[in-house]
C-alpha cells in the first residue's frame, strides 16, 4: 500500500499524463452533427486538470519532498517551464475551441477540423510534460503532422496547399536534425532523459566535448527551422489561408516550442558555445529585420506574422545569452498577447477607421522630447544600478535599457497629445516596468542565469548594439517616412529583402508541391460559360 507521501508525489504526474490521453481518446468521439460538443467539454476539463496538477506539484515542492520519487519520473516531469507551458497550452485550447465554434459556424468538414485540433493539442501536451527526448521528438513530429491538417482545412485553396507543403518540407528537415542530435547524445551519454542530460551538464566544467557540440548544433538548427527564423520564415507569412483560430494556436503556442525546448535543456545549452553563437547570430538578425519589415505592412495578419518572427528571434537571443528566466517570461507574455491579437484582429479595422479620422499630432520634436525624457530616466536608473547599493547585474542593466528604448514611441505620442496623455503614459510605463522587473526577480530565482564571462559580455555588447541600431532606424523611419533612408530601404523591406522568394524557388525546384489539376471544360460547359459571360 502506498504511503500518503508517495501518493502526493505521484498525483501531479498522473494528472499530467491523463491530459494528452483524454484529448486523444476524445478525438475518436467527435461527431459530424455536433463537432464542437466533445472538444468544448474536454478542453475545459483538461484545463482544470492542468491547474490542479501544477498546484499539487507546487505543494510537493513546498513540503520539501524530492520530485523524483515515482516511477513515472523517467518519462514525465513537471518543472517550472513544463508547468507554465502546460497551463498555457490547455488554457489556449479552451479559448481557441470556443472561438472556432462561432467563427466556423456553417462550414463543412468541421468534424475533421475539431479532430485535428484535439490531436494537435494532445501532441503539444505530450511534448510539454515529457522527460525523455524521444517522447519529446515524437510529440513534436505529431504536432507538425496534425497542424498540417489544420493549415489545409480549405483544401480547394491552392495557396493554402502550397504554403502547407513548404512548412511540411521544413518540418521534416527539422525532424532529421533532431534525430541526428538525439542519436549523437544517446551514443555519447547513453541516455535521452532530460533530467540526466541536465545533471551531466551541471557536473561539467567548460565547453562540451566536440560530439555533444555537434548534437547541440543539430538541435539548434532544428529549432531555427521550427521557429520560422530567416531564411526559413516564409511559411509563417503565408499560412493566413488557414482559419484565424488556427493562426492563433500556431503563433501563440506551437511556434514557441523551440524556445521551450531550449529552456528545458538550459544546463546543457549553457555549455554549448557554438550553439549559443548560432542562436544569437540568427536570432538577432531575424529580430532586427522582422521588426523593420513589419513597419511596411498594411495587412493586420501580416503585421502579426512578422511580429511573431521577430519575437521568436528575440526569444532565441535570450536563450543564447543564457537568461532562461527572461526567455520563459517572454514566451508566456508573447503567447497570451499574440492569441489575443489574432482572435481580436477583426475589430482592429474598426479601431483603425476611428483613429484615422483624427490627425496625428506626433512630430520629430515630440520624438526628441521623448528621447530626452527617457534619457533622463535611463541615466538616473543607470547611476542607481552602478553606484547605488543594488549593484545590478549585466542582464538587469540591459533589460532596463531595452525598456527605456521601447517606451520612447509611446511617450512621444503622449508628449504630442498634451499633459494628460503624458501623465497616463508615464503611469503605464511605471506600472509595466514594475511588473516586468518583478517577474524578472521571481523567475531568476527559479531558473539561474549563466555566469558572466568575457565571451558572454561580448555577446551582450553585440545584442545591445543591435537593439540601439534598431531603435535608431525605427525612429528615423517613423519621423521621416518620406526621407532619404525610407526611400532607400522601403523597396527592400516591403519585399522582405526577397529572401523568401529565393528560398521558395530553390525549395520547390527540389520538391514541387502536388496540386490538383483543374477539371477541363466540356463543350457544353464551355458554351454555357460563354453565354453566362455575355449575360453578365
């Protein structure tokens, strides 16, 4: 008979295992007559189970019990990252399914849609709670397969099929990278359990041996493919043929998996110097270009897509810098924000119509005044952090600089709007900063950062230089939209530097998509069409 202590340790892991099982079984009972009845009930139930599992796991940790006492621990784990991600995915599932029921009312094939949605969510939850890289990879592959069915929900739309084909090819290349990485790790260390890999990395000093460096590089290459980093980003821009709830699930949950995997393997990745450099290099370039390109877009969904690409780049940069707690905080904040933005994208048009009737008062003088005000705030904060009793770390100083730069556009608009607007903007900036620094402090205690050394200091300098360059470019382009810099950059930014055009030509030359041929017109059909064209 099991002791109460063993039951308490086992309970959250059993609940975490039940969640994908329930979703998988529920997909069998989806009916054509009422396609969303079962998904609505099941997603609400699994969201409740995820909350209970996480709370029980927190109780286990607070009571001081070791989190490895049950035999499920070899396959299931609920640490901070997996607990947060599990609650996130299950909560988003409830919202997306509820939104789909109204958004897709009257469409045909909704039973196929609902079934694929449940299987996608089940696959993501398998990935999230897995403590074994083999199961994690299986969940990731299954997520890509079932998400592919959601992306081609409208199978008669050629653009949807073409884009899904491109994403499918990139997904399979990423899977090959993951398989190669797992094979090298298994051969070198004899295990694929995440806790054992991290324990090995914790005991290590200095960089990883060459074989494990190769394994982490392959892992990072797969993550870059899965998170739509340049030059593999085109599919993210072109999946808008899928229903909006699918876009919300993709941008808010599925595309964040790459950052989640990096966080789960943070002790191992902290010693992977080559992989860290790749994350910072590719992620920083993607973030800078994505942030500039999104300024040239008029379509709401394209702006959101470029925003996701840029945000994934910033998240991977944070992983490369070893600030895992900031990456996790970024992941959670971006997921909820992007889900909200996609599911409310229809109302943005009405908001834009109302705001377009009022002429903006923003000018170059307001921008300069905002820079001056934020410079005073930033300078005062820097003096406090360096000469005061705080002695803030380099990540904290960099975070403060990033916040100062990010608030400049809002403060500039408030300066042009008058004293009342400036007061409201200042209160918002203070509140947002306090919340973000509080989250930084809480998550930093739970997920330690990398120790600052000469190599890491150089990486921080490069990233901060890139952020300052992005701030200057965006400020100039917004202040002088018809200026010299805008005229030079606009054609290239609007086309996305033609990167995706080149990549698509090369990809489809190697493996073209299989498109259904249009049915040839019969003589009677052709004659009828010509008569109709004359009538109309």
